[in-house]
C-alpha cells in the first residue's frame, strides 16, 4: 500500500514541530519531498523507520532555508552509506536549476571532498522545468512552476499505483493557472499558514501565504476529494487539528486532513 509519511508540518520559524517535508512511499522505497531546515530530518526518518538506504529520489521545491538545508544532511547521510557499501544504486535529486545549484554550492562549503566526489557518479542532480515528466517509484510524476510571487518554486502531480492522484502545491497559495494540475485530484496538499480568523495576528498575506479558509475554498472549487493542510504556524499546535478542521468545514464538505509530524496516511 502506498503511504504519505509526514515528517514535518510547520512553516519556517516553528519551534514546536519540524518544517514541512514528507515522503510518498511504496513499500520500503520512499520519494522524499523537501527536507526541512536541519538534521532533524534524519531523526524523523529514523522515527518513522525510513532507512536512508531506501531513499533513491528527493525533490527540493525551492531555495528557502526551511526546505533546502535539510537536504544537505540527506546528501551526507546517503553519501556516507554509499562509502560504507550500504547503499545500492543511484540517488536522484530533482529540482529547478537554481535549487540544484544551491545544493551543490552549499555542499562544496560544508561537506568533505569524499562526498563531493560522488556527485555525477552516484548522486545525480536532475533539473526539472515546467511540465517536466518523470517516472519516480513507478509513478508518473509531472512537475510544474507554481507561479510563486516570491521565489521560483515547483510543485508536482503524481498518479499513484492505485489510480488515485495527488498534487503538491508548494508553500504558497494556489494559482488559478494551475487548475489542470489540481482539478479533481484525490489528494490536494495545500499550505495553510493560519486560521482566517487569526489573520490579523499572523499576517499570512504579507508573507504570501494562505489561510485555512482560503485553502478549503480552493479545495471546494477544485472539486478535490481530500485536502491536506500543512506549512502552518505552531502557536495552536495542541489544538491545531480541531481548530483548522472546524474552520475548513465551513467552506469544504470533503475530507480535511491536518496531520502532525510523524503521521502516516494510507493513500
């Protein structure tokens, strides 16, 4: 059974949870999407019993520190496993050119040469462009430019083996130009920085983010079956699920998921 393993759910400056990242998993093999901002990624992979040797594909959506810096730790862990003869095959890193260049540049500064020597040999950097299509874990995966208002960022749509579809919109509000990637999908992963009722406190629009209400209006208009809300503030962490679902249900009658870190969702 395919699963969504939620490694982190928070926005950039959270302290009560980890930054947003997850895997789409098929048995023992995992597609890692973003990596958060630090080596907590390794701890959370371990807690979810996801072995680094079973991650052969990683996607970095954009260059913000809460998405890309954890990728350096993943590269180091994969590289060490390769050098110890405990990793089979190639590690593919997907992203647009500026994200791949940033990963390489940071790696050159902070990683030892023995890891850098693996670049191009067993660690491959694969550039995505708008509407690029790849097969990842036997699934058709189409990457797209999310039309970010801040920084070039990509999302993707994937066709799962059970026939269902999942779209990841990145960490900015849905842009109506992306309808072909999001309409009618089974799972829509949509950022929701805070409750609409608390917009004056958290100021999501100034940060180019959406509220729970906004995300659920989009889910309704896109006729999706399930909307998953992530990349949130953490001040409401103890009651986040209850509060977000309550506000979301006022706009969307479908299924609303507000996962915590280390949540496993069967797809």
